[in-house]
């Protein structure tokens, strides 16, 4: 899950695994698997960074 901010300043959490497409239109538009679309304040690069960081944490091997 990643934290994002709607254009109105409302913070929310999105399941990064459900992100299908991120576009800069010039606002950042995040499209999900289910067809939902959300405009966010974060840049395209920032959404990508957060999604990649999330994936690295989730897929990290469990060690003793």
C-alpha cells in the first residue's frame, strides 16, 4: 500500500499492486485494474518510486 494525496489535499492509501497506468496529463492520473482513476498531487516519478519501493519491501525474502 502506498500513501497518495488527492488534488484537494485529502490523503489516502492505494494498493500499489492494482495500479495499471500512471499518466502525467499535466496532473498525475493513476488508473487501476478495476477502471478507477484518481488524480493525485504527487508527480509521475514519485508515484513510480513509491510503487517500486513497496514492491521491493513486499517481495523481499524472509531471513532469520
